[in-house]
């Protein structure tokens, strides 16, 4: 029951970090649910986009691409960013943001790529590198790799408290199991601040936001070659799925307390209304809806590193909605800081350090 590193949370963040550490430390993964990945990881929109999240996230996404691609977890998709004439300035700003990065963006005529696109959507930019990501397969792969490296995964093990004494953490779960570890890693996602509080660490202000997804059948069905389509002003995105289905989001960000979040009817209605303003397709059926939690630090960049005030407490949180597409690079950063090794190429890890937050 004694470990070098205890990681709270076995979603994609905790699982990928445990896998990256491998056999270089005795690792414990504590998961509150009866299966890992129930919350944010299991409710992902499942695409990999180098522009998603903006310039602060792009280096992590780009650095993660080779591992995901070589592992067979990415499939070609492409992302078309569209706007109306009034969005021309937003398109120009978008191109300028990524002008000095490896991301390839090409202005295109969106009508040539989206059948039935309404005439007012005249401007577009294609991000050809965008891909589907097989989230379930990648998460399962990381859990297998973690176990192969010797990590122990305990489910139904919600953190109740953690106390540090003599250079070691005594960790108690809600069912009174007790573990000890030299380092406690907060990979709690939307619960990151709650994990910190349970360990007597001052929170940094990780806020959870609800994001809604809708699975539709449309008439006509979306073409199989349809790219991911995103509003340049951030009001919706949609992408084709297997069986002629469509996944649609109103790109909502509603602040909520961390919980087992469910979709709201108004957000589903807003999504469909916005979609019908983009294409002339009919919504034949709403097959299912769901919601997930995105969690951000105050500056909306991830937080990787040791706490400035509490020895042995390591933040691995604030991944927003980008935790899966950045997981390989993030895990490499975390492992390098915890047990040594190389940082991912092209990434300035210092910009994500937990010490950047000034707290009294």
C-alpha cells in the first residue's frame, strides 16, 4: 500500500501520465468511479485539431500528433472554419494567430465542401490536419500501458483526505482504504480544486463548464467526406459520424459545479436552431444527447507541475476540452518533471507551470 506516486483520477490525464512514468516509479491510480473515464474522457467530441484551444494549446496538440497517429488512433477528417461576410475580421485574426506555427491553414470556398450550405456563409478556412480520434481505444491503451508498467488501479476509490507528514502523504479514500505515497498528483479534471482542498492545498481556481453534444439523423444524410465544420465565432461545430449520423454542439460553456452533468433542453434546442441557420438539411431525428465537463484554470492554459506552497503536491489539471488531443505531450511533461526524461519537442513546459499562479 506504499507508493512513490499516487495519481488521483484515471481519466485520460491520469492514465496517460501513469503510462508515461512506466516502471520508473511505483504508481497508484485512484479512480472515484467504478470505471475510469466516466466523465470528461468518456464524453469527448472525439476530434484532434491543432487550432482547437488557440495558440496556448497548439504546441501540445502538435507534439501529440505523432504518437496518436503512429498508434493508429487518428483518422483523416479535416476541419472547415466558416463565417459570414461580417466574420471576415475574425477569419483574418484566426489566420494571423497560427501564421508562425506548423499548422497549415488554407482559405477555401466553403460552399464547395458543404452541400446545402446557406449562401450567407461565404468565407472559409480549411485545416486539413484535423482528424477523428478514437478516444476509447486510446484511453484503454494508456490504462493497459500503465498496468504493464506496474501501476495499480483502484476504482470506487474517491479521495476523502490526504495529509502530508514526514515527507509522505497518507491518503484515505471514501471507503476508508489508506495508502501512502511520496508524491500526490492531482489529475482530478473538473474536481481538481476539490482534490487540492482534500489535501489541504489552496486551490488555483479550476472551473468546470458544461458542454452539450447532440447526435442527429438528417435529411439528406451528411456526406461521408464532410469535414468537421466550426463557426469561426465559436457558436457551433458539427461533424459526420458512422451510419450517416451527425454530432452537433452549440459550443456552450456554462459554469457549473463538478458533478455528473446532464444536457439541458435549452442547449439542445439552441444547437439545432444554429445548425438550421447553416445548412438547408432537415433534422429527421434527435437520437441522443449528452453533456461533458470542460475544466479550465483562470488563464485557460493547462497546469502541470509541483505546487508552489505544498511540497509533494503535483498539479496535472486544467486541460479544458483539449485533454485527449494533448495527452501524449502532457504526459511526457508530467513524467519528465516527476521522474526525469525529455520534454516534448517544440513545447515550452514552463508556460504551464503551477507556480505561475500567485496565491496569498
